C-alpha cells in the first residue's frame, strides 16, 4: 500500500514525504519531479509551450504508473486531484492524506518559489492562493482518507500524525 500526499503547494507534502520515506525505508516519488524528468523541461516551460492540459495529461500518466507500484510515498502536485481519474487510480493502492495549511502559512512557505507558473494568470499571489484553494478544497476533501493540518506543527509531529493513521 502506498502513502499518497495531496494538498495545495506549500502545505508540506515534499518535506513530510521525504521524512516518511526515510523513516519507513520507502522510495519517495514526486509526481512533479517525474513530469519534469519525462518532459525534460521545467513545469513553467511545459505550461508556457504546451499549456496546462498537456501538463495534466503527463500528470495522469505518472499517477497511473505510480499506482501500479507498491510501498511508495507519493508526493503529488497540488492539482493532481483536479482529475477524478487520478484520485481513483491512486486510491486503488494507496491511502490518501490531505495536508492543509492556512493561506498565511502557504504564503510564508512558498513566497519565493518561481518554479510554478501562475494558476490564474491575473490575480495577486495571495488572491490566487485563496481562489485556487476555494476551488480545490471540495476536491481535496472528497479525495482524502485522512486530513492533516500542518499549521504550527513540526515535521516530526506531522510525520507521527501520518504514521498513526497508516
């Protein structure tokens, strides 16, 4: 059974995923990293050159492949839940943990990240986070087997919370 981490960017998926994988002796796989490897381009380049649909197609392909493997910690991109097929595929052989954080926490964590293109194209950074979270929250809730709030918690506390539910 895989451990699948979902949530908006900046909620701690990568950091928690690394710690979990290390503690459990499992491989950590980031869907975004796999997409970059496969496309041999950065995410902003993929989106600029081919659009979000192409990026999402690559993401779905990676999700299908990872779901066929076992004993992984999977760090999904924040939008993996936008396609129901990704959720269904990952849940076949995985327990899904939704990592959440407040807008303020997300802003603090990802304020300097330039490896992600804008999701709305026209909003301020904070407005974009609020809008995208509002749109995605019901999808995260529907996909999650468990919800872990990451605000004000150490990595060890978060890892223990996940391990207590595996």
